[in-house]
């Protein structure tokens, strides 16, 4: 799997178990994300995606802020990556062979 950087954690609400993510690229329900930081390393499947105003969304793009529910605490500034699997053929094509 390859992780494509899609944003950073802007805040975490421990009472609700939710994290607000500022996006630099798109994400959608069903994506697998990896959240990495000095004390954070976890994967989460996006099962629900909410806008900052609490509205449910199926996808969001660069410049938006979304709220997700990670399985554990994350920290402000943690990096968020969308995990993408490449087949052998796609890997060969990406390497210019």
C-alpha cells in the first residue's frame, strides 16, 4: 500500500471521539486512511464523513474540513494519508518500465 498525503488533523474532540481534518486532497466514504504523527500511527476506514457544520457527506475535496471518527486519539498536526493499493502492472507503469 502507498499513502497519499491528503491533509492534517486540525483538532480532536475526546468527548465525541472525533477528529477534524483539513484536506489538501479528496477523500470519500470507503477510503482507508493512515494517521501518522510523533505518537500516532493508526489506520481507519472512513465509514461516515461529516462537514464542519455536521452535515453528512459522501466525499470532500481540497480546501474542505471534514470530521471523522478514528478508533483512538489523534493529535493536532498529525498527517493524514489515503492508502492506495497498486497492482504489479500499475507499479511497473508508475516506474516507467
